């Protein structure tokens, strides 16, 4: 019988990368545009900075996600290889270890022995991966998936400040970027919280708060350098 229940953890890999990428794309590119605009830069320089920020940020997010998730995947493979070796060298000890895990989770010793016997007969490596190592198929590290999701989401998030930098007059660009970015950040935070089953208001507040801090700080830096130059 197939398992028909829906659980959010099954999409945690790509969801985490996508949410991080979209938020980072919007916050970093908006902050970059606000900082450059606050320095009284020419419109073409602001647009250039936004374009470079989108491209560089998307590739940076992809590379960072791929490297970090690949490290996790390497660790998982090493643990599985070690467990496979231990199963081949001393299967009785590994079976007893599995039974002890089930006893620690509340099964009686006799029932734990039976469960360990049946799971070992079916797929011993899968049983140890799940119950000893905590490696579940739905939450396995997938580097390429994380990299692509993060890069695509970053580009989508960075698209708003890029478009605004191209069409909005320089005199009102900074408040327009800040206002629209905060609204979109609130939407992203709420959507991510809803998808993850978390309180929506908390998701909205934490994302917009840090976005406002980032844009305020870069605007201050841009104003300072604009005044000095």
C-alpha cells in the first residue's frame, strides 16, 4: 500500500535553497542598488551594478550551495560505506546494535529482536542508514538540485531591483527600491513560512527586518562615499 500522507520535510532540500536564494537575491541586489544610488551615481552605473550583482550573486549562490551540499553528500556516502563494511565484517554485532536502538525507543527486547531480524533480512544497510545514522531518502543531500534552485531563486529575487533600476528615475529610485523590496520580502517570508508550516507573521517579520537593516546600512555607506567623493 502506498503512503498517501503529505509531509513538508520531503521538499526541505530544494525549499531551503530556493527561499535562501530568493531572499538573498532581493536583499543583496536591492541593497547594492540603494547603496550605489545613494552615492549619486549615474543611472547607467546603477544599472550596471544591479546587473553585475544579479549575475555574480546567482553564480555565487549556486557554487556555495553545490560545495556545501556536496560536503554533506560526501559525509553521507562515507558513513554508508563504513556501515556497509561493518555489516559485512560482523553482521551479528550490527543486528544487536539495531535491536538496542529499538529498545531505546520503547520496544520490548523480544519485539526489538524481531523487528531487527525482519529489517535486516529485508535491507540491512537501509535499516542502519535510517535508524542508526539518521539518513532518510527524502532528506538526502542533492547538490545539483540545491545549486540550481538557489541560483534560479536568486535571479528571480534580484530581478525586481534590476528592473526598477532600469525604469525608475534616479530621484525616486532609492525610496521605490526600499518600499517595493520590503513588500516583496514580506510576501516571500510569509510564503516560505506557510510552505514550511511555520507562523506566517514570524516569517514576515524576520525577513523584512533584516532586509530593512541591510538596505539602511548600504544606503548609509553610499551616502558617506557620495559625500566624500
